[in-house]
């Protein structure tokens, strides 16, 4: 029976065997500090062989990919470096399989011994000792000693000592592997970050001032295989493209970069959409390998006539939404990069007062439970937000898609002529003018501001200001009499408007003025806080008699979706 670790440590600390304890300490320190693990392991193996008085020693490591044990370091008369053994071969394989020390007193008669190397090299193996290199996740290799120089076989005491000496080697090797994996992860992260920045640089900057095209790209993973672009032509038309590259990872990202640049280059020549796609297809067929392809849709929009001229290559149908009805325009051509000399059909669409939607298949593939969103789900999604301004609509659609399960890159591009949209009502609630009602009012307001993607710090300050305003109405306007308060929150572009209406006796606005916060007494902070948080506020009597209206304005730029 192999002695326990505690027994061996006690034994090693006594008499001559104190050398084993010192060797263990030296090996642990050297392996922990080494920058060149291969050289240190060679030195460690020599020291172990010398201490154990072995003729030869070797260190095998398990290759997780192949399941084979490979000799990485060896000392002695025969060089075994590079030798591979299966987990079923010999005493080395048995030590790894059973994760236990193996002792062979007579190698010539023991059936566990793999005798091929003796036959090939002429070396005679008399006795063997193998100890697994063990980690928390199991064995990662085996430390092997061959033949004691004295001719005596290895015994249980030798086995216990070797098991102790194998521990720091296993730890050092495992740490080195984890360090290499970490370095590789960092390298991949740098490459992904570079690819992400490159992709972002290829996407056009969002335009304001009534530009009719708006788009967003949401990668499902680190980098996206989707892309979009739009640009002005000298004749006043606007060119646009949306695409989806097959596959994932860096290869797909590189193809996306090439395809996006190629399609922009071809489109800026003002070619007809069918010729635009044909030229890009021929170029990709010559340079694209490994069966990858690009689905794309391209077109021009003439604002003067309201006409859109389209051509598609394997891309999902475009949807025109006007007056509650839908018209679908399919892409009949095959994806780009598969077959050269293809022709692509064109479609003319009259935009009018409608909205034209283009979206990658990542939108229809969004998971809602066990099913896909599908084309019907996309139409329902558009219907829910159709009355909102384009930026708010697009952001709301993407927010809902993200609340489900994105399984692929998701890109949406919409084309719509600017038109007047009523302010978006984010919250409207009436409640009794009682202090105990305020907890729920604060929660509803916080939820509405979260849905509007207001930053948490600003959200909390706005909730505090509205809470103070409500408390002032309860205490000073109603003076604890029964009554109601109506809270409304609207967004109009970049402006948030809070409105509080009550039916209490009218208050003279001239008597309500903010003071410096340092001059306010306890309980008198409300107006000062409102003045600090809000950009503007106005208190007026309600028309027709009793009641007051407090309007508070906060300019809060709408968040932009990450286009990277």
C-alpha cells in the first residue's frame, strides 16, 4: 500500500530522507517562478532521477484533442521525446487511466509493461515506477522512472516520494496551460475588438435634419456578419444597401468588410441596381472561397419623385407599410458569390406616405419560446410601434427583439419621408392626493423612464423632482383635503415633458419661487430641487376656475442604438 502524503512528509523530514523534503521545496519554488517551463521541467526531471537513483526518466502529457500521451521531456540513454501512447498502452497509460501510482518490480514478466520500446532500442527495462500528474480536473500526464541504478526494484516508499514530487510539476504545467489559454483569449479578444472597430467604421454616421433613411445593426455575438450603408449621389438620389454574410467569426467579418466596401464602391457609380449586384457578384465569385456567400439588397431613392428602385440577391422581402396595409417585394436573385454571370431583377416602389422596411433574416429568426418570430411576427412588431417617430419606433422594435432571443445578427433599415408625429405618451396616471399613494407613483414613473432608456442617475433625479412636486400639491395646495392628481409624461424628440394637474384651490405662481438649497428649511426643498433638476418649469392656474397645472421640461437626447 502506498504511504499517505502526511506519512511521506514525516518520513522525508527525518534523517537522510530530509533531502526529499528539500528537493520538494526546491522543485516547487523553481517551477512556480520559471518563465521557461520546458527547460525547468528538464532540470526538474534530472534532479528527480538523480535523487531516486533512476537510470532514466520521462514526462508524458495528455493531449486533450487526441487523447494520446506524448513524451515531452526525458533523461537517460534513450531519447523518447515525441513518443505517443494511448491510454490503454503500458504502465504509463494505466497510471493516467486509473489516476494512481503504478509499481512494476519485474518488467520482464509483468503483463502491464509495453515492451515495444525495448525491442526497438535494445534498452532493458527491469523495474518501472509511474506517478500521475494530477489536477482538480483529473490527470494531465504521467511521470515515469525506469530502473534503479542499484538493480533493486522500486518499492512503495519510492512510489510515495515520486507522488509527492509529481505534485509541483502537475501544478506548474497546469498553470502554464491556463496562462497560455488566457494569452490566446486575450489575443482573440484584441482581434475581435479590431474587427468590431473596423466594422463600425464602415457603417455610415446617422444623419439628422430630415434624412429619410435610418438603420440599426445588433450583433448576436462579438462581431456582426450584417452590414448596411447609404450615400448621396450627384443627381440627388440616395443609394442604400443592406447585406448579410454567411457564417460566423472572423472569416465572416472579413468577408463582410470586403462585401460592404465592394457594394458601396459599385453603388457610387450610379449603376442600375441589377447591374450594381451583377458587378459585385462577379467580383465575389472570383475571390470568395469555402462556400461563403452574401445576401444583399440594393437600391436608389429619388426624393423628388418618391420612387424607389430595388434589386435583391437572396435577401428577405422588403415590406412597404402604408395606411395599415402591407406590400411585399421579394428578392428573386440568388446570393452573391455563388454563380457568376447572374442577372438580377429590379422592382420599382412608390414610397408616398408609407414606410419601406428592409431587414436581415436575424429578425425573422428571433425566438419567441420554441418558435420563430417569422414574417407575421415582424408585421405585428411594426404595427405595435407604427405611430411613433422613426427613431423611437426603430429603438422600440429593437428593444422588444432583444427582450426575446437573438440567434443571429439583426439589422433593420427603414426608409420614410419625415413627417410630423405627435409627442409620445410615456405615462399617464391619475391618483388620490395621499402620501401613501406616492410609492406606486414613483415605481410607475421609474419604469416609464427606464422604458425610454433614460440613464439611471438622471432617472432617479427626475423621479425625485416629480415626487417633491406631488408632495407640495398634497401638503400646500390640497392642505390634506381629498383630491386627485394627474401625472403625464410625454417625449417630443429630445424633450421630456412632465405635467401635474390638480383641482385644488389655485395658487398664485408669483408666490412659488425657488431658494438656494442651503437656505431651505426642512420640508421646504421641493421647489429648489425641481429648479435644480429641470431645465424649465411653469406653474399656472387651470382654465375655468380651481386647479393648477405644473409643467416641467427636461432635455434628454434620445439614446442611439449601437451601430457596431
